[in-house]
C-alpha cells in the first residue's frame, strides 16, 4: 500500500437465482453464465447505490458519482469522504464535528455497503400470471461481494465510483469461473473473495475461492497464481490464512497479535534488527481458563509458535491446548501416560517433538552451555530470522521465553533480544504489556549467565 493512497472497501450481497430446465451439464453452465451476465448488468444499472458506512451519505456510481446532500460533489477528491465518517463518540446529527474529525481510527480505509434502489420510476402495469406443468430446478444462493480498490486520495469521487463498479464486474467474472470450475451436478459452491497483500511490486490482489473446499485441494490453483504473480514456490502467500486482516476489524478470538510492532528498535552502533516474519498470537499464563501459573510457560511459548504456523497458512488445525500437547508427547513415546493432566514442565526438546507430531514441522536445536554464551550467537539468530522468520522458543533453568528477533551489530558484536514473555498473567492490555516489558527488548544480562539453555528454532516447510 502506497503512502498518499486510500483503500475503499465495498461489501454487500447479490442474489443469484436461476431456473434449470434440465441437469444437462452444458445447459447448466449456460444458464449459470447467463445469470452472472445479468448480475453484471445489475451492477452497471443506475439503481446501484453505495452507502458510505457510519455516515448519512449515499452515492449513485452509475450516475456519475451523484451523492445525497449538497456538501459532496462528484468532482471532489475521494479523501473528502473520510471527513464525513462519524466516529463512535460523535453525535450522529453533528455534521460539523464529523467534518472536523481528522483522527478517524480507520483513516486510510473507507468502507461502503452495496445497495440497490428497490423502486424505479416507470409505467404501472398489471401483474401477469403464468402456469407451467414442466419440472424445474431452482438454483439460488447469495454471493458475498467484497471489493477492495487502492486509489490516490486526490482521485475524484466520480472516477473512484467507476473503479468500484469495474471491480464489482471483475469479481463477478471471477466468481463465475470458480462456480463453473467447482460445479457438482446442480450444487453450486458459494464463491468467496479473499484479499492478499503480496510483496512489491504486486501489492493488493483479490482471489476468489469456493466455500467448503479446503486449501489442501486448491494447490493447483495456487500454483497458477504463484506463477502469474511471480511469487516464490516455497512458501504460502495465497492460502486463506494469508488473507489481509484490515486494521478496522478486531480479531474475534481475544488474543493480541504482534505486540512487538509497537516497540522502538534499540539503537546499536552499526546494528540492524532481524525480526519474526508474519503474524502470531501472544499466548501467556492464565489464558483459556487454564491456571498454568508457575508451570506452563513452555506450553504457552509453543502455542505462540503454533499460532504463527497457523496464521501463515502452513497448517489449518487450531492452536493445541495443554491437554493436546501432553497427549502428543505421550503418543511419540516421550512421556508416560501419567503425564496426561499433570503440571510437569516441558522444554525445547519436547516443543520440537510436538511441532513435528502435530504440525509436521521440523526444528533445529541450539545448545548453549551457559547463558553468557548467548551473546555470541548473534549471527546464527540473525540468519534464522532472515531465512525462516519463525518465533524461537528458549528454555533454561525453570523458565521459558519466546525470542521474536535480535538487534545485532556484525562489527561490534552488540546484541539485544526481542522477548515475548509467557509468564504474564494479566489482561490483553497492549499498553501494559509493552510498557512493563512483557514484550520488549532485553540485553545479554537478561539471561542467567550460569544456566544452560536450549533453543528450538522451527523451520518453514517448503510448500505453497
């Protein structure tokens, strides 16, 4: 996403309804294509309306960007729409305060809802009734339209409206292809759009996948897209879990994501930060109604690592519970049956075993005979975050932590560690977590200088 640009997101639904006279495949495909064509005409009609979310503004994109109210004209820049969006603490009737508010928390994203005028001017006519004795099959579903466009903030509202209509038509075309490709008899799988922010120069793209078909069965399609966008063929970019999470949408599971991005990097002479790549959830003591205070730190570090693999699209399974972690260790023969339901600690070796058993992820183990030696491991740790980018679990003595990165100077050897501490027992309060150092940069003195440490460095599977 480019500085000075605005993202407009248009969501809504279109009713897909058609009548099949037979189940003959060519006939079914022809009728489906004709229905999508009719929906394309519908979004190009003058009756199409776009509602600016959290505002009283309505736009008619196929009438040159005509809008309700005299204060917005089609020739004005689209960034002016943001000033009409009312925040929660504003009075809905106060247009003046809405105009003055330039600290909208969702600045940079303008949300719109897809609507249609129900009535149109015309000549009234009597209803016509037709009765037929032929059997028909009615195919009906709701298409979840979700279009995103990235435009210059100076672009006029009328031009942006045209861009949005074009995006709707393009998405209908993609939905038609997906519907026809995955049609099973007369069963229509709902096409669902997903947005992905790909590495430069590609940027923001939308891909349509069929609902109910797991990622494991869509590898052929992903290979086509990786080739189209010239993406590497050794890591996932276009699985559903890789979809862009918009900043104005809260996560529903209650876990904090990536608290480290709110920290300032330490200033080291000739030093550079080497950080975890992608998204993870912060797992710590006392979450999930499990009282693991004093014994569950390695379990929580493992859960954070598992969340990383889940949210990068490598695995589809949920983050394992303490019970599932213990069960996995029993199944691989690392622990006896009495381990189940216990409060016994686990270490880096057990973490690696669980990752292999539950996720199919291999790990490298780094052994450090005493904490003072960790200061000399800057190159190995920096290389790990450059090549793999996964969180590291480190265990020593009776404590376990998660390393999210290092700041390291190749010239001076100075090093700082970005630590995510699973021993935190409080609420999901980002400010407390960052201000109190539960997620923060630590120096070499953070480690027990005389204790030995094992580090579990998970490796990325080579897959798309």
